[in-house]
């Protein structure tokens, strides 16, 4: 399997872990110093370093503040050490009971068969509508 194929398989394993709620599988794809950036305007915007910071600042909040939150990839594009996932988010914000569906582009950087960087791109206006009554 080529490096590009391995990188794509790493992304597929991560999203499979998201879909099944398998946090250890998700975390196993991340380097200890992963740099994780949530888009400005997203509820959990900012850059977080390391899997523990990502879990605390992003994953715990997604699990507790949303009902049925999903990040579903529809296409992967891999080149060199970069994997791009194109897909959509959906879920219902518990505080307002409002649902949303928004497209995303996730850009992943791979080093030594682990993700070292994540950058989120999404339509944050669509997400923000779900947050407000």
C-alpha cells in the first residue's frame, strides 16, 4: 500500500471511529502533538494542541451539547502528506432544539502514519443558526 493509500485509510479509520463513537480508535490516529483548528465562528473555535485538549475542548462538548451530531465524509482526496475530507455535519443543539446540516472540508496533515494537523472549514453561519433560539 502506498503512503497516499495509507493516509487515506487513516482518515477512513478516524471517521469510522467518529461514526461508531469509538473514541480510542479516533485518538489512535492522532499524534501526541496534533494541532487541531476549529473554524472561527464555529462554537468551539480555536487551535488545540494534543489529543487531550481536543477531547476536552471539542469532543466532550459535541457529545454533551448536541443530539445526534455527525460528521459524515462523502469524499476523500489524498496527495502527499495531505488528506482532504469533504462531507457534511448535522445534529440538533440541545439548548435550542434546532437542527442544522452544513458542508465541511477537513484538511489533515499526516506524519509517520499519524495526523499531526487538522484544519476545519465549514459554513459557520448555518451552524450558528442552530445555537440561537
